[in-house]
């Protein structure tokens, strides 16, 4: 940073008009000096309403996530105990179960490694993702659903449903990655819907 400041002292740069000068990201907003050489910040995660360091300098800042990720429940199957699920048989059912198939997988941005770790929201209740996430599908255990859930219902993988919220940062933790990677992984085949208010 000190070398960058030295370069900014170059007379040729001082003559430039309307020059944006920055070397900081969202986390540095809290200690940005108003009289410094810098006049801009790359806000990164903050533009999505995500605090880059939940326990850091911006922890007191009130932010609201603006991104959500939804898919549809494509199919529901009743499977007997001891059935193994998905590629590699990474999950074995310990009881007769109801398994839902979500129409999104790692080809859409659902992390491969969130199987048997993360959850999905259906009707405002969290259900565990089970088995290995595939390119086009993700499995969810609906055995403990209080009511019969039907194919075609909306599944939330990031965002809010009723009183429950699944954060992008939590999904990243379950997948042993960082929020930035998940944001960059949302592929072209995922439909974008832009709104001006929370829905």
C-alpha cells in the first residue's frame, strides 16, 4: 500500500482529472480516511448485501441480502431403509424415507460438497440435503415434513421462505468454499429475476 501511495505522488498522476483511486474492498469502508489519497472502494460482497467479515469491522453494519436462489421440487419418491443415494452411494437411508429431487445441481451453482451438510427450504422449513449433488439435481430428505409436500413446489437454497433464511455465507461454509466462488458459479442457465422489493 505504501508503494502504491508513492506512485500516486507522481506529478503526472496528480495532473489527471476525475481519477478514481482505490486499493480497498468492502472491509476497509469502516476506516476509510476522508482526507486520504483514495476516493473509491471496490465494494464486492457488500453490493449483494453480504457482510464480508461477519465478526469484523463492519459487523455492526445493517445489511440485507439481495440475492436468492430458488428451484423446483421435480419429483418425490418413497424409498425403503438401506437404500443408497446418488453417485458413490454417499448416503444410506437409516429408515424408510421420503426423498425429494430438486431441479438444480452443481451445473447451476449448487456446490458439489454441500451434500449431507447443507439444507433447503420448502414451505418455510429446512430439510437436509442428502447424497452427492449431481450436475442437474440435488436430493433432499422430506421424511420429517409435517404435511405432504408435492412436486412442483418452490425450493429455496439461498434466501428467505416465511420466517426461515438460508444465507449464502452458510452455504459456502457447508461447501468448504467462500461466498465469492458461489456468486461466480451461478451459470447462464439459471434464470435471473430482478425485483425492486423483497418478495
